[in-house]
């Protein structure tokens, strides 16, 4: 079962495993932001309506729109 960043809750830790193949525009943006395969991150905040999602990755905080979050395939890491 594939999970996306949009499926995670606050406090979840995950690793990037891939990108939605149908969305190449967001894939390029995510790669440029440092979200490469194997990158670990933590979900810090999710807005009440689910947009945006804030994650902590590589020592900084990054906010992603819901469309961007659904393009990022992840694997949850046990804490």
C-alpha cells in the first residue's frame, strides 16, 4: 500500500520512497527542496483543513501544499 505525505499525522516520522509518476511538475519541486529518496523527515504541523503541511527535514522547516504532499510517496518509520 502506497502512502503519501498527506496521509501522515503530526508527530509521524517517515522516509521518502518515491514520487507520484503522474505529477512530474511537483516531483521537480520536491527534489529541488531536498526531498530525495531516502530522506527522513518529521511532520510538525498540519493546518486545520490539511493545507499546508509543515515538515522538519535536514535541519529546516518546510511547508508543502496538499497537492505537493500527495505527490510524495513515503514509508512511515517506527519511533
